[in-house]
C-alpha cells in the first residue's frame, strides 16, 4: 500500500504503518511473535499430523511474513502446502527489501524464500520448494471466486474490523466457510465481539485462545 512507513515493533521485527488508515500491518507489540502464535501455532500446528498435503488460503498477503513462516514450516514438517494468497494492494518493492524478517528467522535460507515469495507472479503458481507452491491473486476478496470445500486452513489477516468492516461480516465469512473443507480451520488475530458473532452466524464454532503480547486473546474458528 502506498505511503506506508517502516517501523520497528517490540520484538525487533518490522511492521508497516499506513497513515491514511491509521493502521499497522502487524502488531506493534511484536510482528514476528504475533504471526508465529496466531497463524503458525494456533493454525498450522492445529491441523492433524496425518494430513500430508494442505490447501491454505491467506486473506491479506501484505508483507509476506505469514507466508515466509509457512514455507519454512512446510520444509521442516515435510508437508506439502498449496498456498493461495489474496492481496488487493501489494506492498512497494523498495519497502519489502527493507523488512528484516529473514534475518531474524532463519538467515540465508529465509532470505532466499522471502525474495522468491515476493518475486512470484500474480497469475500463475510458483514452485518455491518440493513442499510449497504459492498462487498470489491481486484482487479484492469479494472479486475472487473460490472452489467449494477447497481449503484446510485459512489465515484471515485483513486490516482490522474498525478499518475494513466490510471484510469482517457474516456474508464474507459464509463465503469463506463454503470454500473450506469440513472441520477446516480459520485463524485470526481479532477477537472482537462483532467478529465472533459473524463467524458463529456463518457456521463456525469458535475458540478463544491466549493472544500474542499486547492482546489478551486470539481466535480459532472451525467449520
């Protein structure tokens, strides 16, 4: 997103601040630790170990932090992940080059994956490793047609409900529910009452979880 400003969060990792929205891409209390807890531990680790191929949808590719953590986990766990990321406004390439996630996570290997994630095109799938394929879609969520019962896991990482309320509605969550497999898992950082009610109305059972630093709770929803 244009005019974003690079900032350092409490755990030393970067986030981006968008002045026009008065919103950050990641928690100022720790971008890296938030993504690791909310999406990897609460989401990816929650899937059965017997599941050796995972279809994963990310709503809000943003800085690519969640995708970077996931591609590294795919190799570590030796589980194939088909990763579809929806992002209407990609981050400027100059800002991407300044983000310090690879240096904080896995060094040289992470640097390579991070560059490949952002170099991947927005039309065709890109094969990053034997365990990870990414398809990036540059569009608004409501413009994308997804197959029914396709995804095992959803990272819902859009800007917050106060900033983009149109994305945190029963209608949107119903459409996502439809494209998820039975017992599919959705994880997000927001535990706002309106979000919980919308998820329940859309056919999810919800579970409140301990939140990352600075947030009391996170949320896991199961179809």
